[in-house]
């Protein structure tokens, strides 16, 4: 009995339990089957009575399993603020699939291939550019004054689908940058101000600050800090109508998403 309880608790931690969507899915399925049984009563009364119990039991089992599968595979969050002035979407994928979007500059504020990891957002973005576009980006970065945490430079992409916002994180040093928690909060504040001043209707960002050793926070903690910072800034004055936070599939953790849902619910967001 004790082992079964521990196993069930482990499943709940991974899946967040069966939420209201799963329950609604179960009830809807049972309702459809019940309607089918009602029709069968008129067509074949004896047969419907004989198989009705087993049919309903099987349907409930399918509903429970289907609800769990639905809950486990749900990788997105859509949260609308109670005032409906803005919404937050958390989705898996790549930031570069959306525009306008925010990518962080590398440690040396450079676009040099020798200094940038090809797997970084900046590295991935550079791979999509033509030689002329890359030269224009290099010139823009050289001219930009990305010297403080939160400094933002808008780079107009010469090809669709639109704008890229380069975001500087951390304090520059002779060997790169240092990013602490205080630098990260300054970065968030600077980013919201830049988005607000440019009157962007929506913007897509990564989980800014995840992976910085000096920040010393887990990915889920940084995500919650990012959500709280945007909520606080928007409560003072709306930043944009839609903030989309993209989490790479490799970093998508169901327990983290459940925690984010509960956090947003506590902040009076409607979850859909």
C-alpha cells in the first residue's frame, strides 16, 4: 500500500495530477457514450442492457487514461489577466520562429563566429542571414551602446518576418560579462521599458537568465521571476498585449509548467 501511494505521488509530481481539462474530457466522453446507449435502448433494448455496463466501464477507463495523456502532453499555457489588458503564453519551440522576438547578445557583445556558439540564439540567428544581412548586423552591434544590463537595441531585419530585439544581459568586464541576480532584474526592467516605448502589440522572448551560473537559480525559478517581473511592470502600465515565452523542448518540464500555471492562477490570471 505504501509503495503504491509513493508511486502515485511520483506520477502526480510529473503530471500535475488530473486537472479540470482532463475531468471535462472524461465527462464529455461519458456523455457521448450515455447518449449512444440511450439511442440503443430504442433500437435493441435487450442487447443495450446486456452490454451497457461493460461499455460504460470501458469508457470510464478510456476517459481516465485519455485525461492523463492529455495532461502529460499539454505543453502550452495561455493566461489572460483578469483586467484582460494583456495575456501571457508559454509555448515550446524556438524563439526565432516568431517576430518580433528578443535574443540576448553574447558575452562579448560580438557577432564573430569564433566567439559565438552555433547553438546559442545569436548563433542560430546568424546562420539564417545572408552575408549582406550579417554585415549589417555586425555594424549595428558595433554602433550599439549595449553596455548596461537592460540596454536594448532594435535591429531591423531586411527579410521577413520582422524585428529582432538584441538584449544585453550582465555587466561587461575585460573578459566578457558578469550576470548576477541584480543584473537580471535590471535587464527585465530595461526590456519592459523598451517594449513599451516601441508600442509593440506582442513580443516573443526566451527564459532570459536561465543557465547563468552567477544567478544561481533553477530554470523554473527564473521562469517564475520573469513572469512576476512582467506582471509587476504591466500592472503599473501595460507593456504589450501579448507576451510569448518560448521554452526549448529540451528544457520543457511538466512539473515546471504545472508550477507556472499555479503561480499565474494566484496572480489572478484565467488559464485556458
